[in-house]
């Protein structure tokens, strides 16, 4: 066994095998409000999910219930968790239609960790304002933007953030994107002692930002760089409409720009500090051991650009 595999096995032992990835539950459509019936026999799904599960290679079983040899109902069982499963009690509480309600409930919620680490910038106020303006161009806005400051004047940063958020939230009627500002000068000193890798790629900044993440996903945004406006839309489409499986998306480059992961995995793996800057690599290696490579992707694999 080579050193890289040994390291991945050690991480696997540390996190208990990342049990959340290994769970392969089943979903019975019997009581779901979206199950389409002809009489007592289920013939499909109002959301088109039966066909999509089959197309994905997920096993769909035809089942029935009854007693004394009499069949009461026939329905499907999917050998996978269906995130859209809802029962009648849920529908009875709605003030909108079921299709609109499930779409809103399943919508991908994410935070952005904005790494402000540009040396030699003369106008930190303008630079951070431009970054936030660019983020507000996203088709799916984040729940919160966490600005992690390494090199900027903290006074200019806070002033620029406050003004930019007030303007953008006002211009995007009905939005209320939150923000936190984190200064990491002290963390930089600690990271330098811990591991060169943490400092070389500023991955300690992600750990510091993660402390303020509350959403299901987080994505890293490098100050001064741009991103496709529909990036998280495609993630949402892939998960909720194509029913694809993904738990981590690789960064666009070594600056970590575009890195995106389910938030609980960051905590489960121990973050970059506990893995000496190698959380991403450890996750890749762990997925190979457990034959889950398909759950780690490049952005081009889910947006149709490649």
C-alpha cells in the first residue's frame, strides 16, 4: 500500500468512513403526494422522477401491499433516497401549489467564502465592492457571503462591504443576502507554523471562513476573479432535476476559485488544518477507495460545457 493510500485510509478511519456518503436508502412512493396513480396502481411520478432514476441506473422495484392474497395497491420502490418525497400532511399545510412548494424547498442553498488576498491593491474599498457586485450577478444568489481578509485594510473592507451590500440588496428587490467579515492575520501566523501547504494556496482562509458557514453548500470565490452567472443554477439543476449525485466540485485553478463542497463534509474530514492542507486530496483518495469517484466532479461535467 503506497503512502497516498495509507493517508486516505487514515482519514477514512478518522471520519468513520464518511458514513453519509455510504448510505444507500430506499424510497417507497406509496404515500408520496407526487405519485401518479391509475386506480390503485402507480403509473409514474408527477415530477418525472421514476424515468430519471431509471435513466441514472438506479433500481426501481414494482411492489404491492395487501393481505389474504388481495392486492390493495401497487407502487414503486426506488433504491435511492428521493429528496422530493412528501406525504399528504405536508401538502395540506401549503398555501401554494405542491410543484412550486417542492421546487422552493429543494433549491440549493449555499454560502460563498470570498478570499480577499490581493497584494498591492491600492483601493481595497473599490476592489471588495467590485467582488460583491460580481457575486450579485449570480443567477442563484448565496444565502451569505463570508469575506475573509488577508491583506486589505480592514477599515476599507468593512466600509466597502457595508455600502455594497446595502446597494445590491436594494437593487435586487426582495433579497437579503447576509455577510460576515473575517480578518485572518492571526490565523496566517498559526498556519505558517502548521504547514507550508496551508499558506502557499491560502487554504487556511477557507477554514477560517467555514466557521461562519450555515448553508448546505459553500463555494470559494477568489477576489478579483469572475464566475459564470449560472454556475450554482447548474448545480441545482444537476442535483434536483437531472438527479445526479455529487458531493464536491473541484476548483477552477490553484487559487481555490470555484471549489464547492457539501458543508458537512468539510467538518467531517477535519478541514484543511487537520489534514495539513490536503482535505481535497484526502477526499479524492477516499472516494477512490470506496468507489465513489462519480460524486466528485469538475464543473464542466454538470453544466454541459465539456
